[in-house]
C-alpha cells in the first residue's frame, strides 16, 4: 500500500468519525403530538345569587305600626298595602291644616274687599278734585288707604298660599302612613313587627325587602385583579350552586364595577352577571361558583402553548439576507454569528406578526422545521391551530433537551 492510499484511508476514517460524532451530538427535543380536543379559557370567580330587581321598602314618616299585612315569601303586587303606621296624628294635623286654610281664605277675602273699596273711593275722590269739591289732601289720604289695602291683600294671598301648601303636606304625610309595594314580586324579608315604632328623623328605616320574580337573577361575582383584564361585557358565563351540584346554569357577564374589594394583599373587582332561571330554583344568598368563558373551542386542532416559545439552537432562518436586515435600518456587520442569527430570527418574527401569524417547529425527518400558523382560541395549556401545514400526529417541539 503506497503512502497516497494510506492517507486517503486515514482521511476517510477521520471523516467517518466526525460524522459519527455529529450524529451522536444531535440536539434532542421534547415533542407533543398535534391532536384534536377542546380548549377552554376560563376566568374563575365566586359570587352570591340575588334577584335582578330588589327594593328596600322603608317608612318616610315616624310613628307606630298598627298593622302588618305581608309576611316572608308572600307574593305582592305593585301598590299592594304592606303595613300601616297609626294615622291618627296625621289625620289631626290634616284637620288643623284645613282649618288654617279656611281662616287664611277668609282673611284673603276681607283684604280683597277692602282693596276694592279703597280703589273705588280713590276714583270718586279724583272726580271730586276735578270739580273742586274735594281738597287735594283728602285725595292723598284715599290713595294711601288704597296702597295699604293692596299690601294687605298681597300679604293675605301669601298666607293663603302657605296654608294651602300645609294642607297638601298634611295630606301627603297621611298617605305615607300606608306602606305599599313599589313592584310586583314577593317579600324576601320582613324587618318589623306590628306595634313597633319607627323613626324617620335621620334616615328612612327599612321595613320590607321586596324582590321581583326570581325567574331573573343576578350574581355579583368577585374576579381577581390578575384575571380582570380578560373579562368583557357580554361574555358567556357558567355557574353552579351547592344545592344543585349536577346542574350548570348559564348567564351573561355585565360591566366590571370599578370598585375594588381588598382583603389583605388580595384585590378583586365585582362583575355583574345576569342569568335566567325560569324554574326559580336559585334562591337569594346562594353561593355561585362562576366560570366566565373567555375563549372556548370544541374538538379543534390544537398544540401545547409551549410550542410557540421554542427556538431550536441549531436552526437558522432561511430566505433572509443582509439586504433584508438593511431594509429595517440595521447594518449587518454583526461581530458574532449568534447576533446575526438573533437579528434574522427577529426579522422573521416581525414579518409573521404583521401577517397575523405565529411560529412553531415540527420535527420532520428528525430535524426541526419552522411552520407559520394562525391561531384561534387559547387556554393555559393548548392553543387552537386555524391555519398551517400541520396534521394530526405531527410532532411539534415543546422543549429543547440539549445534545444527546
């Protein structure tokens, strides 16, 4: 064997060794199969059931309750009598006010007659002065009497108006001795007993809590501050109550109330949820475990969310040139190949974002291959694939394990 042949053999052996080493050092990946399944992005919350319409019925006047005409759970109609405050003191005040009004009306009539009389005397006096049979001084006295009578008439008119308003107030107070239901519904709570004295000196005391038909209910659900950004009015809501653990109720999310609830370090915000309950199974005060559905998709093509954040270390973007880098205002004089690779990867990502796409990698023939995809619904574990060169069973890369 000549020297040239020996060198060739040794070179071949060395190359084979290098290729074997390259195969042994190939990067290993953790993968997950593309599959079909459900995606549910849920915002959890807890709240209490309450009627959609609830009114506190109070007393606007002070007095002693002489009768209670509705009890817990009784159905009531709008305007129905619920209770009565002793009307005797208010009837007496109304009688006094009417008498005062009659007196004021009589005084007004006397003042009117006096004013008319003074006016006629002034007219006669002016005629006599013209004929020279009445001194000017007496005419001035008659004019002064007319001015006085006119002022007394104005005073009497004001007194009459005040007395008549006193009658209206007394009638109004008397009418408020009857406590009536403001809405159709039922008595959710009764807070008083017959014979009890109520005082409205500072604020109207609550006598009854009247709620509308429970076929419509509300939930004031408390959502943690970390999740409140995912809540929007109109979102679909599911909730359960302990009384019916096997039944799920549906609702719709309303507005987020900007009134934080703080407990220690934890902050939450109330979200009003409206729900229909035609069977009226839900009772006020029940605790509801709420799920606000931020995103949901059934039996869709999905991959793990982690697949969107993996970039294999031995992958270099194809189809990108230094001219593309210059086009975005960067000079491609990178001191290291890693910086060049980072710039190329960033350019690819920017193009995809502008086109509404995302990037993931799938193992094809043992090597990572980048695919552009369009995404749909997403939850904490999976994301829906709307468009992309993916099929059920394809292995997407979720984590790089390093060299084998």
